[in-house]
């Protein structure tokens, strides 16, 4: 996650709020102050980037 945070810091907070804390998308959008569509896209992109890192594939 450090690599993701270093390279794409804007993706980390929405991803953590959704996948770690289980917050709904609309609540994340409100907390972060971004449109719902942006939050959904950031989470999708964050998951796509995190997946190989979690598998140990750099």
C-alpha cells in the first residue's frame, strides 16, 4: 500500500474507507468532498492498482 500511497495518494483514502471500513460510496463521497462518480472511479482504479501489489507482483 505504501507504493500506491506514494504514486497515487488520491486513491488511498476512498479505497481504505470502502474496502477496510466498509463505508457506502455516498458516505465516502461526502467525507472526501468529491462527486459520487469520482469516488467510484477512484476505488475501481485503486483496486486495479493494488491487486498485483497484494499478490506480490511488482
